[in-house]
């Protein structure tokens, strides 16, 4: 029997008052509409169950609806009386009719999942980006037309969805907060019949998308927007050895929306160590961040509402027997049921070290075997894990020295980024570095030149810089390599990126390149107080993960 573990640490954050009022207003517009005007019982059903949803309830039984809506006596027996089920079915159909007709312009959609009496609220407006448009700072610096149109999730024309190999992977992106920036497009998977559980490999060709190798100590991370309503729609993040060896964490609709952490070894699903938790915010269709951390044979699932503050979902699971080579992956499918398709939109898919939810104390680079710590500062520098970040600081006596935390740069094209909080003083800098034998070094950093700047520095002193964001907030610094051209950009939210200078051609031998974090203190600086650099994560970004090979190997 599965362990339905519901730890307090995984409790979802509360919905804001503004959101609750928006949901309540949307509910009132529906009950006031012509679609519901002809049935007092349907309106009362929706008002009663909608209020329960807004109060955070995850289930209502038929007895309560019979009493509160149908005004039935204690002799009501759902085994003999289907009146509640029939009323729910009528409301479900009427909601679909309303949002396809009279309420087609509504951005907040209310639906009633099958086998549930709790309505779900979600935002249905998404934006489509042509697959030919490559979002993000790695593309050409020439401005591009956005080329987006809006559509409802259930109004996608069938002709757009079908390809010879299966469902078309539509590209989706939320709008940038302001004009003038590129919003990285999401990876969208439309769920279909199929599953990885057991020996059969019957998932659709694009149902599992595979990213780079996930090394010891690293996290596979993604932001998922998914509102499953039918059994057994599911989507999430995965550490994949092959189709018979994996660990996964995501959303799974069973008798209701759930969060699930489970794994499989030798094509045998583990029942005893699986964890399920009622998905308290799933009915609102709000995105959430999911993470799986690899630590030896242990795997820790973590969840976040904003990608910044994380909580542990459940105790780590020990999974001996996975292949040595494991990859970060995402998945979305229907299981072995013939339910309708659901849209799973993945943003910010990445893999690499994250420093939150780790024991505080001195930093141990050995916990990340693929990475290497170097410093020419000796005892004048300190690196520690503190407050959810890797904190690196210099003693007042330190001058003219550097600290690095790097790994070999991948072959071909790649993108790396870090979330950094740093207030520079004159002569100090911190950020990302690319360095290698015979190729010099390229630094993307925050530093102080009369005012705070974001700077792309090269060995030959051909610096390019832009003004820092007002207030020097935590910043995401990003380096991309495409066809041996390195470009730099920065973002304060992970969606809108600002380019920094022009592309830089990499020279020398690519196999000697290393990519990672750095911080430095100049030889001419004073002994004034030096705020430490705080790195939340440094990870490889994955914009085009590959479909899992049909042999089952990643």
C-alpha cells in the first residue's frame, strides 16, 4: 500500500487576498450568467462548492451537498440516489458551455474535474510563440516581432497538435513584464495515453524530454504550470537512468489532484517509499517550482512557489540500483487511461548545484564531484553555506586574489546562469567566468565603476558594460555559447533578459574550457568592509531537451 505521507513542511503557500477576490468575482459572474440563470440548484451548487474551494477545502462528500444544496434529509443514500452526481455532471457541462460561449473572453476559468466536487480556478490565457523563434539572449541581437496569439487551452486547433511522430511540441511563454526584453519560451507537452511504469514502454514519443547529465550533489529544477483534472494525468521533473530506472516528482491526478514522489528500479515501481500529498493549490492552476536533488543513492524532492524559497516535500528516498549515468528530465503523460489531454508547460528547466536546504557551515566542494574549487587567496577567503546560499567573502587583508568554483564546459552549444546577491565595493567583483588554457578568461560580473555596473570583461581589456538594475537587487547572470560565439545577459526575474555587449568569439581549445562562479578582490583596493558574494545556484539551462530514445536509454 502506498504511503500517503503529508508532512507539514510541504504545505503550500496561502493564496493572496487579491487572488481570492478575483476568483470570487469570477464565480459570481458565472452564477449570474444566462447559462446558469435557468437553474437555481446549479447556481447554488456552484456557489456552495466554489466557496469551499476558496476556503482551501480539497474535498466535499455527497451527503454535505445533498443537505446544503438539495435540502435532503438524513435518509439520503448515495448508493441508491444519484441526484448529487447528476447535478455535478450538469454543472460540469454547463461550465464548459459558458466558457466556450458567453464567457469565452474570461481569463479566469472555472471547471469541475471529474470524480470531484471541488471547482478548479485557473488562468486559461497563454501565449504561443512560433517554434522558429528562439527566445533568450543567445539569439541574434536583431529585434524580432513577437508573433504571438492568444488561445484557450481547449481551443487549440487539432491540426496544430498532430504530427507524424505524435503531438507537436508547442512553444509557450508568459509575457515579459515590460517591453524591450525577450521572455524565454516554455516547453509544452500535451498529455497522452502511456506510462513508464513497469516493463511496457508505451509513452508518446515526446512525453519524456531529456536534459544533461545530473551529477552527484546537483539538482534537476523546473517551473511547472499544470492543472490535471482527469485520472491519471501527470507531469513533473525526473532523474532518469533509463525507462526502467528513474525517480520522479510532480503532479498526478488520482481521485483528486496530488503531488507525488515515486521511483522505479528494474521496471518495478516502488510502492512502500512513494509519497503522496493533496495538491492544495492545484485547483487554482498556479505554477510551482519542482526540484529533485541527487545525493549518492538518495533523492530529495523540494517544492517552491517562487523558485526562491524552498521546502522539503517528504523525507529523501534511497534508490540503489540506478545506472551511474543519470540525466535531468521532464515528463507529462496520461498513464494507461484514455482520458483527455492536458497541457503541461515547463519553464526554467535547468540542472546543477543549488545551495538552499543544505546543512549550514563550511562549504565542501567535494560534495559536487563534477566541480572544482580553486583560490589563490589562501586563508584570506572563506566559503560557507549560509541562509540558503553559497557565501564567499574576503578578509580585510586580502588583495589581488581570486576564488573559483568551476566545471568543464560542455561540448557544443550551452547556457549557464547563476542567481547572485552581491553589493560590490571599489575593486571587488563577482559573477560567472569562462576560463581555459590558451584561451584567456571571460568574466560576467557585477562590479563598481563610479556606480554599479554589469560588465563583460575579457583578457585583452575589451570590456563591455551596462548600468546595473536600480537598487542592485539579486540578479541572474547568464552566459550562452552558440557556434563558438559567447553572449552575455542579465535578468532580475528570469524572464526578461537584458543583453550585455556584443558576442565574443571563443578562441583556443574548447576542451580546456571551464565554466562556473568567481569572485575577486583587486590588488589596489582598500581594507574597507567587503560584503560577501552570495550565490543561490549555478546551473545549466535547458531550452531544447531531447525526446527519450525509444530504446528506453536517455
